[in-house]
């Protein structure tokens, strides 16, 4: 019986046509002649015994069978990318540089302790550290600018991303003692929160564009810097949520007041260790991956208080 198994190259040409929306677009991105792309797709259809595209229209559209094959093709492509990356990691030596992107909410004391151990373990490896908010970490990893990331919450991870839980921190809703919400007795209803300016950390990337996280107020001030948000909260220019480890001293000293929100008892900000499935990991990056992944939610919060 003739082998009807498609090749990886055929599947990747098929994926390119789907992603670019045309045979000419696929030819451009693959740096091949359009006739070669058409020939490859025709051979793939012949091998599978299926029509993958409806060609009677101006642009090729997937048939029902094509849509089913698309799911499998993407899975095979990702598996092969991951296999290749793993093999490269196993054969490569120590990296000259490790690139790491970390969410600004991540506890600095924990990050510093890990990086101190990293410097002692790999004294010759340079570290390229980037700090970003919200979707900024994911974008750096997706773009290949950072090989490893500690990301905040994302609604859904792209297919190219492998994500592992890496702990969490508590968020506190706070305001300065002079702020009207600080004078509120008991639980603060959502209607009252909407009436006062909320300070919100903004995403400098476009990953979370159009989506807000725990935003109540109709009027907001959006800031790209967590330290700036902290300073404005202390000045009484609005209310907002901050990592507990950053405002814990302010709450104890009375510089900030904890706000009791009526619709929830506490806020949790989870972290995920993210990397591209097709990126190789040398010994130093693998060491960092294991250190961050070992921090369960409970141990991460415990480490902050040490």
C-alpha cells in the first residue's frame, strides 16, 4: 500500500496558505514560486484523498475536511518545533546571554534572591532582564526578544506558548487616608467605587488591548509605571490595587488604607512561567526555569516575608 503520510514540508505549506489567505501570499512568505506552492498543495490533497481548499472562489477557502486537517497540521507543526528546540537545547553549551522578562508585580525580593543564585551558578553568563506590565512579558517572549518570561494573567495562551504556574501574590485595594473611600465604613459597594478616579496600570503592548482587569471606575488614570501608581496613591490622587508586598508597610504605618470591596474578599494576581515551544533552552535558562517553576503559590508568598 502506498504511503499516504504527508511530509512536514507539505503541512507547513498548507499552514502558510491558510495563514496568508492565498497561494501567492504563502509563496511570498516561504520564498517559493507560486506554482511550487500550488503543486505542493495538490500533492498533499492527492496523498490524503481530500480536497482541502474550495477553489471556485476568488480566494482559497478551507473545505470542511480542510478545517479538520488544519487542527492536526497545527498540532504536528508545534510538536516538531518543540522537538527541534529540545534537541538544540540538549546539544548546545552554556549560553553567553540569558534573556528574561518579568512582570512588574513579581516580588522583587524573590526575584533578587533567584538572580543572586544565578550569578553565583553561572558567573560568565550575561543576563538581559526586562520588566513589563500585563501583556508586555508575553509579547517579548512571542517576539523572541526574551527566551523566558514570568507573565501575569492572560485570558488564553497562544499556541506557540508553553505556560506553567509560577506562584501568585495578593493584591490590596488601597487609598490614602484623605481619600473619600478611606472614610467609608464597612464594605464599599461597586457603585461607590465607580464614582472615584481609579489608578490603573496600563499595558504598553497590544496583547490585552480592549480588555480591562478589575477596573470599576468610569474615570481612570492609566499609568505605565507601577512606582508612579504607588506615588499617586500615596498622594491621594485616586484609589487602586497594588501588590501586598509593596504596600504592606504603607498600610501598617497608616500612609495607605485598605479598602474592603463588597464584591470580593481578596484579589489574587497569578504568575505563569512562559516560553515559546520552539525555543531551545541551554543549561542556564533551564536552571532559571526550574527555579521559578518550583515556587508554588504558597511558597512564593512565604518567601516574600523571609
